[in-house]
């Protein structure tokens, strides 16, 4: 369970960190291509040749239709860093200069 302080930090991160910024920061080398209102890429979490990694910037959500991973910017940071969500919150907060 998140403490009130941690909940506040998570709320601040979600207000500050856009999904596109999270992709650039925590998925180095990913090439996002725009198709309509959405961005697509080959999934950074498994090997593939046809893009199945969807980034919906309007909703602030991502999903890979190949491996089934999905989430928001914080979930993406955790997956990209290879750490649990609680650890990703600490790392992203430090990256954004948010005090604990």
C-alpha cells in the first residue's frame, strides 16, 4: 500500500511525465512511427519484425499486442528499467527532481 507521500509523488509524476517522454528516456533506441493519432514501434520487450507496440498519447497508455505488456508512463519506465514499480517511482522521481 502506498503511503500518502508516495501517492503524492506518483500523482506528480503522472502529471509531469508524458508517455512520449517516458519512451525517449526509458526505452533508448526505440523508433516510434506515427499512424493516425497513435504511435507504433517494434516492441522493446521481445523480438519482432512487425510493430505491435502501440503508444496512445491521448490516453497516456501503451500496449504490446505481441507479448501482452501494457500500462502507463510509470509502468513503461519500470519495464524499461527492469525494476519493480515501486523502485521505478523512486528512479523517475529522482530523474524529474521531485523530492521524497
